[in-house]
């Protein structure tokens, strides 16, 4: 089917249409899966008389958003009964959470992402047991296929530090009975063992990523503190051999920072650089606690960084120094990490949060421009996830695009000289997303899903949720948690020099 997708503005991201790449009263010609032409609507309409027109001057046309880091969790941790606490602590309420089967959960995640204009994502798999690892991976992949989203599917693995950063020392500090219970509950890997991991990876590398598919394989080791040097070297080799991308959580929290300083006498980024792990096919998720040298190293290695401002706030991780990454020339993407600020995906709001969190007091220069934040959430993320054939609206690219209803943005008045990209970031929200196209296929139109029978699907989700059990007082977690807090804090001795200063308590 050929489409002529028109709007008052078409944000192409092509420099030939100005710094923000915007065509006024423009259109995008889509044939099959591809964008074949962009330009003024009045020129394209007569040239493609048989194309179906989608949109009108009420809409703006933009490239689809790329959620470059998320875990395929449709129901949020909060909805399921999780604790609202810092990252390390919130992991300890596993049994008090409600459950939903992985297929339905990922399909629900896709539904909410599509509704917010996200066309591509990185799925960072979160497995719960080696026994169900492969089946879980297959089910989640099936959900992405059924949803129609473009996905870089990341296989997770971890093989050390299952409880805290420094399991041996921590376990040795516990009374014997609590130690046994803690080991029974937490000290075994919840992912596949390395041999199984690479077997699954090889099978999927053969199955995915063929021309025309919407899924490709990524290797996503959980993080340097959770993977041994030997495992990371094997992953590095595997990725290079098979042309796979890598994403890894790096320095999300201050406790991860202090672990590397105490264990290795250097930061996690320097440790990874010394392993020759960092290359342009690697993206770091979070990076809240990178220092100046780490940022320079990341840039020099050509590695990318995926910024997750909502999640970093909610999990008490901190505020990543976005403008310093940008100034150093680090390639950037944006991610929602399955824990966005409103508890539902909204990439427009996430960009607004990123834009505002960097606004330190004063009139000094150096803020990351809004257009570059928009680029990170579209073309930048697509490039990081190995989908460079999409992410902008230009001939030859895959047709991944979104129609945004401009009324909530421009009503009752918006000065003519304000750039539409700036206006989207300051005034846009997921609610304004009207139509979503992936690979030339319309998945969402007029606020309604095309593939998904929404009513029946929501009914099934409700029916299949296993409710959260009542939290037991005095259980293992309740006894373990104060010890974990104490352990984490006892190792936090390194002074912090903040990138951003918001006030002064002196
Ligand atoms: Zn994550």
C-alpha cells in the first residue's frame, strides 16, 4: 500500500531542511516498507495521485521514537506490588510481586509504547530462572512479533554478586541461619549458565536479523559488577564474530561506583576499557556515575550512552551529566527503563525531563540543545540499536513514523517562530499521538490499535494476573534488608564532586 502522510510540519531530521530538518506543509511518501520521497504536500499530491492520504494540516509528522533501554515490563514494578526504594533495595521484594506471563506482559509493554509513539525499542531481557530462560525468551520475542514493533532483543546474563556488590564478604557477615536462607533464596543465577546462553544466542542470531525482519539480536550482560571478566570477554568475542550489538548497565548507582574503586582500584568504565570491551557496538545504559575521565573514554572508544532520567530519579540513582556527555561527543539515546515518571511510557515527557534536569542555576552556556535531545530519542537511538536504516524521514529509510495531533500543542496560540521540535518537547505528551507506522504498516490510527483487539486483550491480562501475596512480617527479606542497607552504606566512603550544583547547604 502506498501512503502520502501529510502534516503541517514534517520533522525529517535531514540537515538540508534546516537545522531541525522541518518541512512546513509537507508530506512523506511511503511505498511498501520504505520512505520514497519527502517534500511539500502540494508537489507530492499530484505526483502520487493513487496514494492513500493519511493526516492533515492538524497533524505533525515525526520519526518514530526509539526507546533504547527497557525491560519489556508492561505492568510496572509499582503496579505489581514492588517497593519504591533505591535500585539495590527494590530488588528484594520479589515474592511480594504479582505475576503475569511473559508474553502478555511484553505485549502490554508494546501496547503502551506504541500509544506513546515508540516504534523501536531495546528489550533488555529479565529472566527469573535458568529453567525457564529459553522459553521466556521465545515467548517475549513472539510478543514483539505479534505487536509489530521493531526490537533489538537483548539476551541477559549474570554470573556473580547475586545479592550485593561483594557477596562473599556480605554472606560471611551474616548469622548462620540468615546466611543459609539468603543463599538459598538469592545466591544462584537467575539467568542461563554461559554454555546455554551462547547456545541460545547462536540459534537466535541465525533466526533473527534477516533482511526485512523487525527483530535483531543483542547481547546484554547485566553489568560489570554482575559478570566475571571471563564472561565479558566471551561476550565481546561472540558479538564481534556474529556482528551483534551489546548493551550493558554501567555505573547506574553510587554503590556500583564504590564497588569498582574498592575491588579494582578504578572505575567500571576503565575496567571495561582495559578488557577491550568498549567499542562502537556497545551502549552503556544509565551511566549516572561516570566521571570526566570515563566520559572521555566512552567518547574515545565510540561507545554510546542511553540516558534514562525518569528511572534514575525513581530508583534514587541520581542525575546523569547529560550535557557533559553531549559536550564530549558521546553518541546518545533515550530510554524509559520500564519505570517512567508517570508509570506509563511517554517519550515526549522523557525528553522534557532530560532537557530540564540539566538546567543548573545561572546563565552559563553548554546545555544540550533540544534538537539534539530529539535526535537522541529518534535517529540517535536507532543508530545505537543497529537500525540505522530507520530513525529519520528520508528516501531509502524504513517508514517508521508518527502523526502527532498538534491541537494540545498549539491551542489556543503558539507564536509562529517557535520551532515545532522545541514545541513538541515543551508541550507534547503521549496523549497527542494519533497514528503510528512501523515498516510502512499502520499499527495505531486515530488512537486505536490496528493489530490488537484492545478490549479482549485487556480482559485477558486482567484474568491472567496472579495477585501479589500479602507481605509476611519477619520473613527473610525483612531480616536481610537492614543488613543490605548497612553493607551498602558502610562501603560508601568516596567523596563525591557533583557535576551539577543546584544549591548550597553551607
Ligand atoms: Zn535497565
